[in-house]
């Protein structure tokens, strides 16, 4: 389960990310890899810290895309391997 706060998700604002794992053995590392489908936006990874048995949290900022597009991809990286991908929209204002 993947969640972002606050909503609506806005570029250039501090965002709080939460991942709740199900059906996974306790991983050594969990990270969020943020990117845009079909667009190079540079390296944007956020380490997630364990907050309870199944929940990992972290914070980060999503930059404004010069193209004006707002579709982003969050790859959930568990033990250095992308396990899940979620798509979400980001407002520029």
C-alpha cells in the first residue's frame, strides 16, 4: 500500500510518503524511486524508515516538470530491487 500526504500532491512542497508492506519478509532496505514515465527528471530517491512491523515512511520533494506534465511514477525498491510501481498525479501550483 502506497500513500502520499498532504493531498492534493503538489510539486516543490515537502511530501510524506508511506509504504505498508504485505506478504514480504522483513526487508533490509526500503526506498522510493520517483520518476516520470517517458521523461528524464534526474535522480530522485527517498530512503524509507521503518515505523512499525509493516510500515515504512520518509519525506521528499517532487520537482516541477518543465513540460507541465504531472504524471509521476513511484517505484517501491525493496532490497535494491523494484517490487511495485504506482502512478500518481502532481499539481504544479
